C-alpha cells in the first residue's frame, strides 16, 4: 500500500500532473486508501490490495462510497494479473493502473 501511494506521488511530480491526493476514513472505520483528484476527470477512489485474485469481497467498500458520489470512479490496484470489472469497480494490475488513472507521460 505504501509503495503504491509513494509511487503515485512520484509519478505526479515527474509528469508534472496537477493531481491532488488524500484518503478517507469514516467514523465507522471504513477507509479508502487513496483519493485522487484529477483536473477534468472523475474523482478516483482507490483501494490497494495485495491479493493476486480480486473478487466481490474486495469491492464492497468502494461500492458503498460510489453510491453517494456522482462524478467518481472506483478502482482497485492489486497483484491480480487480470483486468476485471466487478459491478461499478475496475480492478487492475497495479502496473497498468497508473496509466489508467492518467499518471503516465
């Protein structure tokens, strides 16, 4: 998790993007690992998982947040080698994920 967040900051600086990063923790203990504000693009709510196989259990928190937000997308970065669409959530291998959210040249 820490590696992915630091890499997002590094790529943002290297490619001179104007992305802003934060995270969310609710009073009930629900957490979104990384919130990425991208000019001209939907808000990216990201979960970072170490799993090699993303499934519905990994998408529940993001799905609950997305219900309350109009202009946002849910993304999971993981070690799963396969891109997946689970409900409204896009799960990506972390290496591809940075391109997907716009953190590349």
